[in-house]
């Protein structure tokens, strides 16, 4: 059974959903998602684990700091570490998708001793993603949306017509084919409509300062990204990477060199 809880950790309040008992497996969502993306995984893994899916900071029912700098990766990593500690676990398995995957990579680099296993689903490794943004024209084209997300007009664009752009991007194909339902659509719109939630999610992009090079950003540097502050980008935790090859935003070039 799914239980909704709150934890006051790392200076904020995190909402999370938990099910089951045993070793901890934590699921970190991406943009523009929330804990709900993992509801089926919670139901499956509660058989053998304490399965937990938080609303990441800035999303849905979790705290939404107004300072953009508080969405830098070191804060996001510490949120998850502190939540695991709050739940009474020193080591756990971390699963991350999209932005949650980027945070999970950084977590494994910062705190390898805290992880038993790392599972990444279409979440770019910070060093590899920087390379792709610098050197791969296809990834540069695919990442143009990041420039929109960092703009002051992003909230207006994405919330227009009852979040039509987000509904289409996240749920559109699934609604057509029947594996997403009207209930799913309503749940997402409710999460996006929480005060400050859309800005909170977009602040991940603004804080990371990562994106394709542009004429307006001629001085874009690889260091201004999710890799900032990391002395080494090598992951020393047993890692499984799962990648949907039809992902139009994160291309398969992000897999090249991961085993080095």
C-alpha cells in the first residue's frame, strides 16, 4: 500500500511516497514529472524493498526554494542522501530518470559508499553529456529546448492552454495508445499547478547553466553544469543503464564512453 509522508531534511520539506519494508530502493524522477511516474515500480518493488519515490525539490508537494542557486546539483544530491538517512538507511539502491538520472550519477560520484547499486534510465552522465553538447551537432539540435526552459518566458509557454505543451510531450502518445489515462493527465496537471512547481522544475535548467552553445552564449563553459564541483567523474558503484533509443531529447551518443 502506498503511503504519503513528509521529511524535513537539508533545510527543506520533501514529500515522498513509500511502500514495503526492507532494504531501500529510491526512485528519482525527471522533468516535468513527480513521484507518480514511479507508482507502478513502487507497487512492484515493495514486495522485496522499502520502495520510495520523492517529489524532488521544486516539484509538486515538496518545498520550492525561490533562490535558483538552491537547485544546483550538490543540493539535489544532499536531499536524497538526507532522505535515506531520515528513513534509517545508510546504503541503498538509487534509480534515476532524466534529471533524476543526472542527480543519481552525481550522487554515485559524491557518495559511492552510500549506494549498493545505481540504475539509470535515460539520464545523461555529466561528463558524457558535456562532450555531446560540445561535439555532437545532433545532440546540440535536440537540446535547443533547454534554452527555452532557461528563458524568463518558459513558465508562460509551458502553462498555456492548461499545460498543453507538457501534456503533449509527456502523455500525448500514451493517451493516444491507451497506456496513459485521463486520470494520469489530471494527476500531472494538478502537480504542475501547485504554486511554484513549474518554476521549481525549470530552475534545474537555470541553476545548471547547461545547454547547447549559442551565439548569445559564446562563453558557455563545460564547467557550468551538473559536473561542477566534482573532482572525478568516475562511478565506482555497480551500475545498470537502460536507454530508450527513440528518446528525442537525450540521444544514444550519451552511451558512448560510459564504460571508460
